[in-house]
C-alpha cells in the first residue's frame, strides 16, 4: 500500500486504472504492474522496508518479466529502487540500469532528478528508461574496451608510436596483445558483457574482427653438451685435414 501511494502521489500514476496489484503471470503473482495506455510497461517486485535486496529477489522479478515479455523491472523495498532491463536471450539476463535511494536523493542534483523522473508516468510514457539505457551503453566500459581493440583505434595507436619511435616497427597484434594482457582489465575483454559489446560493434560497423597471424616464435636451440662439443670439434679437424 505504501508503494502504491508513492507510485500514485509521487510518480503520477492513476491508482485505480494504472497500478495493478498481485498481477497474475502464468500461475504466479508479481506484486505490482504499471499499465500506461493499455500496455504493461513495468513490473514491480516489493520487499519489506528493512529487507536488503538480494540476487534471489532480482531473479524472482526477472522471471516474472521473462514470462510476461516485459523489458523493465523494478525491485524495491520502499527506500531503495533498482531498475533492471531484461534481455530475452538464452539464457535470460538483466542489466542494472539505475538505482535510487529515496532517503538520500538530493533535490538539487540534476542527475537525481532525471533518474527519479524516469519512473514517473510521463517518463515511462516517453520511454525515458530506454533512452537512458542507450545513453549509458554508449559510454560503458565494455563497449569502450572493445572499441579500443578495433583496427581503427589500434591503427591510431601504431601511428602515434611511430612518431615517438620512428625506427621501431610495431604490428597491430603486438599492440592488441599488450592492451589485453597488461592495460585493460580482464573483465572488460573476457566476459559475456564484453562479447555482447563486440557483437554490437560488429553489427553497427559491419566489420568482423580480423584473424591475425601470430608472430613466429623464436626457436630455442639447446646448449651442446661437452661430449657433443668434442665430437663436433673432431669432425671439424677431420674435415680440414681431408
């Protein structure tokens, strides 16, 4: 009832036509559903005010959304509001897009006001959640990390290195290896999020990452034993005498 009052009095939803309690989803019930213009836009899972929001609660809310085909889920205990975007892939996944703490919001902060406005009726109607998500993705660390590893950026780095060391030849694969192993964090280049970012870049640019040939490895010649050395020396003497 408290969350319903917040949604109605603070966020502007009609309590009787746009807020549905105990929303039925394939035999189970999500606590609240927000309907705007006859379409369910948000599912809201509500926990007790003194209960910490945990991963199990998130999974429960995401399962509801997946069964209903709804992109956006809010998990709240009245104080903390977590906004998730749901991805209908295999397996189903989610991304925490924003988090609001109503007890610590600063009314003078434009960032806090914008995040709060996303949950209002007008914000949901104008799909500000999606706009905010797209904006955040444009600068997320996984996408930036994968962009750094593209040939376009590697080529710029090689040109700059050439200016500093004109006498040295550096290959793109050498720069890429250094970035992967010693510069970028592992989770930026070797995680499912990084793979999704790479797929996005390929989709938008129409370019597939090149298959680089590995540089040839140096052949290590084992040191000759003393017996082998004497044998080679003896053969050399025989050759000179003949």
